[in-house]
C-alpha cells in the first residue's frame, strides 16, 4: 500500500498520535505553500495531535524549479538527516520565488550540508530516483495536482483552513 508511512518518508511528529496527515506537494506551488502555512499553524497549536508526512510531487510541466528543489531537499536529508531536511523544506517554501540553483545550495548549506558534497550529489542527480518514487506513489494514489492531502490513509477533499483540518485530524 503506497500510503503506508515508511522509513524513507519525511515525518514530523510521533507515530503514536491519533492522526497522520500525508501531503503530496510541490515546492513551487503556491497552494502547497498556503497549506504549509496552515500545517505550521496547526503544529504550533496542536502539534501533538497529528504527525505530518511530506512527499514530493513536482508538477514538472508548470513549475520548472520544483523537481530540482525536491532533489535538493532530498540531498539535505541524505547528507545531514531529518532535522536538516525540515530546515531545508521550510526554507524552500519561505523562499518559493527564489529556487535557482545557487539559492538552493545556499539553503542547503544553511541547513548544515557540506557545500561540496551537496554540489556533487546535485550534479549527479543522485536523489532523482527518490523523488520519482514519491511521484509514482502519488500517481498510484490518484494524485493529479498539489497539494493532495490524505488523513489516516483516506483522501481529504475538505477545506484547507486551520479549523477544517483541525476537525478532520481530531477523529
């Protein structure tokens, strides 16, 4: 089952919480960014009530920087670990309109990655396969756009405001 959370997934929060919110997102998508802001608000207020899982789903046709941003985030994860990944993840959405290669490297080094190791991984597209796995998982789950939200393994089609998502994750 492609909605099962695995060791390679990017997770914030404890496994023991009652709800899991899985999002297929695109670092260049303004709607994914808006959802990220709502998720951040919920985590600040109710962080212990759900875990958050982010999977890559770059919309290559309309967002030319999204795939490289996803590869950059995955490089940070592989080179510096999960905490650094979330620093990079947040930086990518904060700087969504500046996802050029030099900027991606700057965000990666700010997250704690050695610049030389990062450049080598990016030049070789070392993590393109990892990004592609998320895309294939999304396609298998009927994802066609971003953000696509699943709560406890079920597709969520409701409103994306804090109150609606809080209610949906409450049970």
